[in-house]
């Protein structure tokens, strides 16, 4: 599931677990923040678009740190006029970790474990089958034929 949120005059596309840097918020490190200006929420085949915001949708985040970005140098110069002006700027930011996305009527995508089971053994080579079996903790003799290796792996599941 993903969401497009607005904060600090900018828009960010976020998912659960993402780390983002936004314009400085008035929150200490470790504090929980709720971002309620949600423009778009997408999930399992569905997308909800707000006008301009989605009613009842929110994104929960935790503040990791407040800091300043790298220095940007502004250098003004006029040729042959002996005019030079050097100025620096460090933009303050707040780094957030997205904890959850809540929106009415949108269901979350299934977890990654369910997608992992959709591995096609018949499309793998013998070497790939041996690696797959080793990763799953299944002992397979490398001298077996490909069909026999597939049968041993499926029997061990």
C-alpha cells in the first residue's frame, strides 16, 4: 500500500517502512506524528484519489531526527564591476519513518511471504534448482535429472 502526502508545500509518495526527509516539523526525535493531508492512497488493485484530500485517511510516522542539510553556496558576481557576494544556506529538515497508512475502503496488499511461494520450479535450470534447494535446507543430489530434482523439492515442501 502506498500514499501520496502533502507536507511543507511538497508532495511525497510513501509506503510503510520508508524513510523520508520533509520540511522541519515541530516535533522531537522519537515522537509520533500523524500526517492527515493524504492526496492519494493505492492498495491491492484499488486507488482512491481525494478532492483535494481523502476524508478520514492518515499516515502515521515517527520522527527519527531533526537536522540541517548540506550547505548550499549562493555566489553573486558582476563582471568588471568589483561586485562579489557569497552567502551560504543550510535548510532544516525532519527525517521520518512511515509506520502505517490508514484509509477507509482500501485494503492492504498481502505480505511478501505469500508472493514467495509462486516460484516456478520447471522454468529453473539444474544449477538454480540446486541453489533453491540449498536455500530451503533440502538435500538434493546434483547427479539427478531435472525432473527428479523437482520431484524431490516438491516432496520436501
